[in-house]
C-alpha cells in the first residue's frame, strides 16, 4: 500500500471534500479526485461517497 495514497485519503476524510483536501495538500482538486479513484480501484472498495454537503466515508472507508 502506498503511504501517499493514505495521506490523500486522510485529507479527504478530514476535510469532507476533494477541494478541501487539495487545498490542505497544496495540489489541484483534479489530482485528488483522480488519485482517490485509483486508490479505491486498487483496494477494490469504495471508501468515500458523494453526499449533499461533500463526501462521507463508507463502511470500508471507516475501516481504513
């Protein structure tokens, strides 16, 4: 597992948004979005889901 992927996931989980995570990490929101898709594909599980006010963790995301 790539530790940078975990750092990115944690930023999304803490901020509740892709743009918030991008801002805190100093990268573009498109980078965070792409990398989260790749990370979830590698794990074979959906970790976050889009909600009305941002993103929320799925059960698999909570376990991570």
